[in-house]
C-alpha cells in the first residue's frame, strides 16, 4: 500500500467507513487524529528518552525486569535467527529491557526497537505497545495497521503483563523489521508472546507469595505442575491476596477479586489445600467450580522465611538448637557469649520449649568439669546438701522449675551458692521472672542474666526441626509428605518441642512405608470434637448423604483426604443425586 492509499484509508475510517481493519486499529486511528492531532504523513524519528530518564524507568521497573528476564531469554531463544526483536516496556510505554540480533542493532535503534524508546500511543500513534496499553489485551499491529508511515514496515505483536493486584504493569512485545504481508503470519508470534506474558505473571506472583498459600490451576492435568494457566495467592483464611490475569475468568464479570474468599468460586476451602499438593497424583487433584465444571489444582504451602543469620559454629552444641530462626539466633548468640562466664543464668519459656536442652548446651560450651541437675519440686534442705556434697570445684548446677523450690530450702541454696565460688548455676522456669516467689537475695544470685526461649508456634525453623527429629528418631530414609508437612507447620503446638517430638514418634510408629502422610498423624490432643465426626459402621454412601455430598466434609468425617474420597466414589460407582 502506498503512502497516499494509507492516508485515504485513514480518512475513510474517520468518516465512519468499515475498511476491514481490526476494531482496535480503527479506534486508535481516530484517537490519533481527533485526540492527538497527528499527521500520518509525518516521519518523526523514534522517541528515545534520555539516559537519566531510562535509568529512572529501569529502577522503578526493577522487580518486573527480574521477573521477566528468564521468560524473555527463553522466548528469544525460540525465535533466534528469525530477526525478531523483543521489548519489555513499562506501563508508560518505555522500553526497559531488550533482546535483538546484534547484526541489526543500527536498524533496530532507528526503528525504535531498542532500550529507552517510548511507544505510547500519544507519541507514536498506533503501534503494538500503544494499542496494548489502551486495550489491555494482546494485539498484533501489522505493517499498515500503524498510523504513521514511519512504522509501516514493522509488524508488532504485544501482550499485557499484569501485577498480582490486577493492575497493568508492563507490555511484552515481539517485533519484526520486515515480515510477510499476511497478518496471519504473526499468529505464532501471538501465541509465543501471550504464553511468555502469562509465565512472567506467574513468576512474579510466586516471588511475592513465599509466606502465603498459592493455588495454581490448569484445564489439563499434563501441564498443571509445569505450566499452569492461572494462579491465586491466598492468606490463611482463604482470601485472595493476589492473582494472575488467567485467574480472572474464575470470578464473575465485574466482580472484585482481591479480598474474595476462594470458596465463593471454587468447591474448596483453605483447609482442603493440603490435598492438592504435589504428593497427590495430578489427575486426582480436581477442583470443582461453584458454577459447574472443574479444573486441576496444585497447592503450594507457605515457606518458612529464611535468614542469613547463623549462630557462630564455634558455639558448638548451641549451634544445633536452631536453623536460622531470628529469635533463636539472637538468643543463642547471647548464650554463646555467656556460656564461658560465671554469670548465673535464668532460662524461661513455656513448658516444652527446650529449656533443659539449652542448659545442657550452655554447660557443654562452657567446659565445666561437673554437672548436676536437680528438680526443685520437693527438694528439701537435706536433699540439696547431700546432692551437692561431692561436686567438684568447677561444676554446673541445673535447678529445674525453680518456681517450685520449697521456702525452707531457699536459704540453704543461698548459703550454698555463697560458699561454693566455682559453682555455675543455671535455673529454668515456666513462670515470668517477675512472678517468681523467691527471696530477693536468692533471685539475684540466680538471675544474673535471663534467657527466654520462644514458643514453637513463633519459630520460623519448624521445617528444619521436623527433619532433624526424623533423622534422629529413625534409621530409615523416612520423610514427610508435603501434605503432612503442611499440616504440621500449621499446628499451634501448645506443648512446644515436647509435643512435636511425641507427634513424630506416633507418626513413625503408625507409618507403614517410608513416607509419613496425613492419616499417620495423631489428632491434636486439644482438638475439639468435629461436628462431622462419623459413626462407626457407616457406608460410604451414608457418609456422603450425611455430608450433603460435600467432599471436604466427607473427608473430615472419614479421616482421609479429598482425593481418597474421590477414588472411593469412583470405585463404588457412586454419584451425587441429580
């Protein structure tokens, strides 16, 4: 098409004629003339921002560049040798990342297919990036679809990239300096760029969701774990914190996605997510839609945050009590410094938090020659004198549960500490230091420094503790399934480390193989009776009817996971009533 013919077609579109162009192209042409006052005959050079402005744009888009870089590299490898240029622009239309053939750099720069080029519609007229920014949909602007004659040789295919809050964040564009005449020649480019944009959104969502649940969804079980179509980020109550554009179709048109409960659109709750983790067969991870139909789901549990902080390995036994939990790291660092001194230590914390283990580790780190541990409950004056009679000059005395020390023994203990200068005393208590009913002189002889162990529910290294205890408890190569691990990570652990060890001991005993799964875990002792608890002797059909054919309720009633219920229903040939 000649320049003159192109201008004449634009004039016909402005007059209301249909010329066979895509609707978004015709709408863009009208904006170029009526809103921006552009002349299609002008051949303006590419709009390139200054180096200073480019640095600012790239800095603001740093998170996006990082999320997209891998996808851009993969996409460029797929089209290598076909003279495509790849552009990643921000929401303002400025190119902040670029891949292109080094042999054609001069041509690409002249055409504006390079870093720093601004492809916003109000500057360059109809283009792939500009039209994508306006429509927020994938588009191909092919040759004379462009408004200005300066860009008629180009073929540009662009796809939008949205952040996890549903806002347009970027555009991914794949362009050719010269291409075959038919627009359909870019159908493959459209498929490649839309898939790449979807993967960028997925990568960004995953990077933001390390502390939250992620539910990935796919129409096909074959691609569920490797390349899902959609994903949502969920808090611990099942509310949507973020989503990819592909997940938008799950929600009714016009409805707000953020803050919605996932059980409003899907037949599951946050409690059902462990049944959709990777240890389950893919074809059994079925997620039913409220409005009918089903998808395949892959749930990813929150990750315990990691920190680079570590206890100095020179602290020896102390270093083995934690794996990077910030509170424990701070505590053990203090303990390591105090271990080689004579300062008496009061170790506080809830029952089962590991106070005695910490005391033993401090003793071993300090290098005292003797060690004596005494329970204070019922410890009479004579018992104390007899127990301490043969202590060496350099020894550690551990007084467990100092809050239970009888009042008549307190003065004897005070005198013993005054008379035994080489004695290092460590005390443990479940009570708050201020609540200890001890004589003030004795208290100050026991609490030179106070170390407080955090409860297990507040620690960030529970996953490491699970693996450590398993290694110590069994010589086999035993591990937790992802579902079982997620369930344990979510428990409140009122009994702290003691409860954790007991739960794993039971699970190891009940497990018939080398993988501990949900049915192997004992029910928490403080777990309230479940309203859905079943009656012995119920048939599967009776259970389903009692639960209104709700698979989540039926799974809880039977003490199994949802996928097991589904398998049993299929094997029995049972279906919900019409």
